[in-house]
């Protein structure tokens, strides 16, 4: 769900195509850990990428839900411009932003939005069953609504990967992010969201239906806030998920 890049983005520089999918995640954090009972239990994610002669565009939007409606929204949009003819090296520009709320109707906050820019390296094998992307980016945070959300400069490193063995019946994919934030304990936020998908359209008797079932595990430190407003601890939060890919 995230809070970041689908493996489609790693492919976007290589494939002249348009792709998009919708994911539905049931988050198990609220029932596995007592201090996360206020965490929204459902998230939907919409992803899209498109390539052109200059590079690629990727975006996604997450919507979190409480039982009575949307709890928050987060989106990222990124553009890459090819720097080499083999499309391995690119210039990456990105925006992150959103809004969140608690179960109290009058308690909401805007995320401190940010822009990122830097080089990216993208790799894929001949049949695209293995892909990898690495980005090193300068990150600038704009002033937020809270007194501690002052503008500041930061740095973010991102790795994205995908592995699709067994005739693409299954897919292992995910990302790893690490970025600097002076407002958190230890000054660094780390998050990784490995995913596993079982793809029905790759099965002989799947009827070509573009549906996948699977799971995602949000592994993070200094990222997830608990019910007391603390985020200085390590979490590993799984989901149960469905994905429909538009082709």
C-alpha cells in the first residue's frame, strides 16, 4: 500500500506501454498489536505509469478508511527523463503529499509535503522477470501546519525490485526507503514493503482474469505512529490483499 513505488515504475523506462492497477488491502496491524487499535483497517491503492519518448511518469494514490468513511489520502507523482540511450540512467523528479485524520472527526492534519530530485539507475533482464531500480535523491520539505514542521533539506535513498519466477504465476516485489528527518528519534526513517502476489491470469485455467491475491508486509522504523502519537519503534505489519490490473 504505501507510501511508495510499485515495481511497475522500475519497468516503465524499458517498456513502451501504459499500465495501471487497483489494490485492496486489509491491514492486520489493528488486531495484532494493542497500541495500533486506532489504525485504519482498509486501504485502497491506485497506480498508473506511462512511458513516452523522453522517459516515464508514475503516480499512485492511497486512501485509508475507518468504518464511517475515508480517514486519509496520500499521493506521489514522479517523472523520469532518460539520460542514456539504453534507458538505464535517468533524472528523477518527484512530489509527495497528503492528509490524515484520527477517529475523532475534528482531528486531522496535512502531511508535510516534499519534492525530491536526483539520479536513478534502472535494470531488467531480457524477459523482465527480474527488475531493479535504485534512486539517490535530494529531498526538500516545505513548511507544514504544525509548529515543528519547519522547512528543511534532507536525503532519500530508494531501491525497488521484482522477481516473477514460474512463468509469472507468482510475483515477489517491493521497495526500501531510507530518508533523513530531524523531527524523529535517530533522525532517520526506514520503511520497506515487500509484496507477494499469486497471479490468476498467468495460470493455465485462470481464464485470463487479471486478478491477483497476496500480501504485503510494512516493515518500518520511525514511520508508524501508535495510538499515543509515538513512532520511535520497529513495526512489521502484514495485510491481506487483492489486485486488479487493467490491461
